[in-house]
């Protein structure tokens, strides 16, 4: 039987979102073993005050980054150091499950699905790129990249794919994933694009995933809604989440700043 854990990497700035994310997981997600919450060491006590029940709270094993936006990406790429589950479902603090699902629902033909969209379709009306990730990802994996791989939460990744990716980065760049990420100016790294592009173009890793092209396969109905945690958790969001998670109605998004 395949075991699956949820891996949630957070930090103090997103503390208020985490209880809502966990409530949504409890309400809608079945078939998982553990929920692992990883936070920077200096945030551990603040998160401990949430009095988790089934969740496993861990301090990051990485030395703190100057910018935890990059630090959280490195931790996600090392999630296999915190769990031995066969597969890992990644969950962001501001992600709310909106309908029932289990790990198997993220599989197609027995393999984890990964959504991707051709960069040729991600252009602004004037023809300029609508996302900055193509050259950044090509630099990271040292290979031309035709697709954007950061398309939908939640991501699900086989446990051993992470260590294989890190070995690839070490071999390609002569440094660890952490060191590579820290060297990139202007936050020029995307963990999901780098990992997804590597797996897509790597001969051995390619068949570990079902590659769901949103242009040919369509966009599947989402299992989660992602908010914009950088905007803070406002009263309108709290009220909407309370209503939705208590079964009083659909998740209504009337406020400016929410994103799907």
C-alpha cells in the first residue's frame, strides 16, 4: 500500500492561515498518513502555540536563508528528509481544500499527475512573456524548456524523485540545491518549475509522472483554492472560511486580492 504524507512549509508571516488550511484538510482530504509542518527554527515556538493534534511540527534542517522565500523552496526540495512516505503532497499555508479528495485522485494511470502549459500560450496581448520562469528554469536545469510546470496545487511527488533531482543539480552546477538557490539574484528560482522541468526532460524520471498538458487535456477541476497570503488574513476571508468550512455555504470570494 502506498503511503502519502502532506508536507506544509510555513513561516511566522503565514501563521494565521495554517489553522484554516488544516481545517480544510481535515474536512476534505482522506487517505493520508501524516501532516508534517516545517518552519524556520526561530518560528518553532510560535507555531507550537497552535497546539497541533495529529500534525508533526518540525524545525527546518537548513541554516536560515537571508530571504525565507528562497529558504522555503529549498526545504520543499528536501521534503524527503522529513518523511519516509512513498509520496509527498505539498500544501501551502494559504491553500484551502474545496472538495473531497484522496491521494489516488492526484494519479492518472497509476502515476502522479503533473500539470503543465506550453510557454507559447503564456503570453500577454502584445506578445511578451506572461511569466518570467522560462529562462530561469532553463538556467537551472541546463536544458531548453517548452512548458511552465507551476500550474496547480496540490503537487504530489514520489519520495525518491527529490534526492534524484538534488543529485542532478549537484552534478550540473557543482553545488547543492541550497547553494544554487542562494546564488540566484532577485529570487530567480522556481522550485516547481525546476523540479517539473527536470523530471519531464530526464529519461529516467519522465515516466514517474503523468504529464497533463492543459492545452490538450484541458484544465481539471481544482481540489484547492489558493489565497494570496502576502495580503494578510482579513476579516472578510476569515468570515468566508468560517462559513464554508462549517458547511454553511460555498466558498465565496467577493474581496479584492484573492487568487485562484
